C-alpha cells in the first residue's frame, strides 16, 4: 500500500470521526450555549455522519473498525435525534380548512440589497395574502414597494431603525397597532431589533394578534439569547390567539429556538422548511445558491389553526417567502 493511499485513508477516517464528534458535541448544546451553534449545521452533520459511518466501515479493520463504527453510530444517532422529528413533523396532515373564515398571511425578508420590487409584487399577487409582514424593509425598498401595495393593502405600519429594526405590515383587514415602544421611526437610529404587534378581528368577530420581528444572528450567543428573552417578555403579556412570524436568524434545530418555542407555549408551524440562502456573495458577486437553512418561522398559540403552509415563489431576495392559511377557533 502506497504512502499516498495511507495518507488519504487516514484523512478520510479522521474527517469521518471529526464529523461524528461535532454531532455528539451539538447534543450538549443545552448545557453549553456555544456548542448549540453546531446544531445550526445539522443539515450537513446528518449526511456527514452517514458518509463517515460508511468510510470507517470500509477503511478500517479489526477492533479499530468496531470502535470507530460505534463512535460514528453515536454521532449519527445524535444528529438524527434532531433532524428526524423535523422531517416527521413536516409530513403530518394539517386540519382541513373551513368553508369560510380563513385568512392567508405572508412573511418575507426582502433582503436589504434587493431593489427588484416588481418580483416581490409578483410573489404577493401569486399568493394573494390578506396580511403581509416584511423584514429588511428599508427606505429603498419602501419607496418602490409601498405605492404598489397601497391599493390592495390600505392598512399598514412601518418600523424604521437600525439594521434589523426595519419592518412592515400591510393588510386588507383593519387592525390596531399596539404602541409598546418597540417600533422605532428613526431611519438613523441605533435600535438593532424591533417588532410590530397588531390586533385583528376576523369577519366572524374573532380576535387574534400578529407580531413580526427580525432577530440577529446567533453569534454572539449572549446577544441572541437576550433578544429571545426580551421577546418572551412581550409575548407573555399577549392574551388570546396569536401568530408570531418573521426572520429569527436561527434554525429550528437549535436548542435556543426550541426552548423559546416551548417556554412560550407556541406551536412552530414551519417544520423542515428551508428558506435561506437563495444567494451568496463569493468571487466578487452575488450568486444563486440552493437554500438549506430554515431561518424564517411561523409560530402560533391560543386557538390559531394553520391549514396550509408553504414557501412562496422566489423574489430577488436571499430568502423565500413563507405563506400560510389559518383560521381562529
């Protein structure tokens, strides 16, 4: 056996065991928040542990192979423990929609460098939602998009602030904005995040609340935990049926997001729905990619029943829209 072949085999085995190690470490993200960052890469860890298992089974012999196979299996089990419930949950049938009283809603991160609002309008018209919530809704986007939406969506509110505090809500249904001081109106402000909280009523007189927000990336860990804690304090005060939708910049595989959902008694409706990134900057240009991260989420509680949920058509954003139809019990 040549030296080159031995080195290649050694590299493959070490890589296989390394991926299994990352998957095992991610399992302890509940205790060490920094390890939870590994869970955001579960879409790579699961196939990586499968490939790694095959590699050690073929490349090693004797007792070494047995130990390595067991170790790779532990890594595979750790990753599958996170990923399989998501897949199974996404296969569950949703309740049939009633003959009347349903509402359709869209949430979409427009992407701050997206100036093709005609594609956004086309995606909206294709779905014909009653309520639209927007993230990364900067002045450049609003200048073109606002006039195009106003005729069909006469009820609206905007937040203007720091990087992730630029939000919008448009609706055919009248609503009352809850003025809780979390929706700034200063485009040059330093507020990093914001939220819009609005109260609605269906045609049948049933009340429900909608809140939309845009979170920071999970690094640094403390910052996102603080933002989720602050949002928990807000939703804790909201009574009755409620929808929380937006860009959380957190995958559904992370302990931090799962903990947020559990402690606030939400049902996360976006199971196994990847929405980001549709484009990535490399080789000095923005280039199209295949989305592989579930960052845009819809959560409900208190009698909101979602009958259909899917990704909308592409715009020029790096996120896919999420569209869902619901009723209020």
